[in-house]
C-alpha cells in the first residue's frame, strides 16, 4: 500500500503541476505550451484521484480535485458551439469556409479535391500548400478561380481561394498570413488564412505580437481561419482574438491527429480554429474526415445577412 500511495502521490503531483502551469501562459509562453494537453491531463488525473482516495491520501486528493475543477472551468471555449446542419444553408447571406493544413502538400491531392468538391465551400483557406508546383491550387482552378497564394518557406505557402471575386488581397509572408476580401451577395467579408508557429520554445508569442498591428488594417467583418498550433483555451488564442477584435467559434474540434490511425485520433489536439468578428454569426462548425493530411479539414458555416 505504501508503494502504491507513493506512486499515486508522485504522478498526481506531476499532473497537477502540468495543469497549473497551463494556466499561466499570460506570464510566459513556456507555460502556455502545457495548455495543449489540458484535456489529456484531465483524463489522466481522474484515475490517479481514485488512487489517492483508495490510499486515503485525503489532502492530496482534495488538492487534485481543486486543480481538476479549476481546469474544467477554464474550458469554456468548448461549450455553446453547434455542428453543421444536415442541409447546408444556401442563398444570400451565407458563407461556407473550408480550412486545411496540407502537411507540406503531402496530402493526397485527389482526396483533398474530392472532399472540397463534396462540401462545396465558398472559400478555401490552405496552410502548408505547395507553391511550386501549385498542386492542389492548380487542381481547383476551375471551381475557385479567384486566389491569393503567399510563399513563406521555400516552396511552401498559404492561400485563400474563392468562387467569387476579391475586392482586395494581401500577404504578410514573414508571419504566414494571407487574406482576401471576398465579395458575395453584395457583401464583403475579409477571410484570412493563418499558420502560427509552434509554441515555446518556437516564437509563436513573438509572431502573435508582430501581427497585432495588422488586424486594424483589414476590412471587417473579418474571419481568421487556419492552423493556430494552440488550444482554444490557450492564452495565445485568447490574445490573438483580443488583438483582432474577434471571438473564437466555440466547440471541441480535435483537428490534429498525428496520423490516420486510432492512436492518432485518441491523442488528437484541437489546434485548427476560426475567429470571427461579433457582427458575424456561426451557423455551425465541424471537422471533416481524414483526407491524408495529419490535420482534419475545418468547415465553418457563417451567416452574413445581418450585416
């Protein structure tokens, strides 16, 4: 019993320390890195809490319970979202966006193009797409003739593709941002494709700070989609939303799967998001199936008719 008690104490302290560290991303980006695994750590904390109770480590059990409660309370971004409707809303005032990290364009182009054709988004935002040769963007030329493609590392780029014309476009290559103001049904909506760096020790925090002066230059309403490499409850996402005057489309969408297998799905991380300005309404959001990238496609239905 003593060895089991020591084991449960040691593991519960480690789990609690990681959960607590993830709450302090505002003080240092290294702490924010722990927030990626908050859901996994919470799931792991429950059996160790039961072990603490079984070994009568009452004080430690109470402490771990408090950490669990606080951590669950910080997951407010998961609640209030809605899934995609069975019948996509058509007609004026609706905009469907599909976002996908192409995994350095290692994704199977035919599967990607087929899924995009099935979902029929109005706008497609891509990250880690090949620029030379422009494989998937070339394949989609007929359906999405309006495009802005920005290079940010060698032959890798970021893109916004649209069925309808652009009123304006732009690239911020150094910060992995492409944007376009899409004209549809007589209304303009600025759609941005963003690829944030991995968090600390990589310079994700510096990238977010460098982007802070850009958002005011973009027309509103604004939609920011892409691979944020940060959980929805992280300080990074909250800071980006505050700087851009947007809010996160809520819901749990575990989009980065580590591969097309059961273990990858089990360990999946929610790091692909959509941020929208308050004048837009999200009718639904969901991740799609595996299309051979390590990321799942993110689909968002927006209502723009109230603008």
